C-alpha cells in the first residue's frame, strides 16, 4: 500500500510539473506572437528612443534616422569609428521608410549594394559608404 501511494504521489507531481511546463510554453508562444504582431505593425522613432536607440534628424535629408543601442551616430574624425552602422529611416512624421547600411571607407571594397546592385555612395564628411534599402 505504501508503495502504491508513493507511485500515485510521484505520478501526480510529474503531471503537475508537466502542466507547469505547458503553461510556460503557451505563455512564451503568446508573447512571441504579440511581439511579432507589434513588429509587423511597425515601430516609431519615439518607441526606439525609449528602448535606448539614438534617433536624430538627418543633416542631409528631411528624415529621422535611428541607430541601434551602443552605436549612436557617425562623428567626423572619430578615432574609434565602428566598422559599420545600420540605421532605420523614418519620415519626419514617424513613418518607417527603409534602412541604411554604412561601411567605413577603409573597409569598403567596391561591393554593390545588395538590394539595388548599385555601388555604395561615399559620404566624405563622415568617411563612410552608404547603401539605402527602401
């Protein structure tokens, strides 16, 4: 009798543990689905800024540019310039329009922009080549 009670107790614990794991998996799947929906709906510069991104008005065009956390924006003459930047581009009213990839001039090897097959465009003031994806 005692072993039987132990087996039932162990079985109930195993089912209980399994149920907790299933609830956890369901919660994760739900959160991933919500995050995917939010991404599909788009983000705004205000949301990115709140998440630690650097957003600024492009000095050469009427648009807002956002750089992921930790990269900031290119600074002329920076002795520790990163090898590349990836930006999200928005209209001044916050509508997403595309992305920009910058490659530091000493690293650019003449490769074409993947989306357009055109060459990257050199921006001398910051020392980077630019490829835009719209």
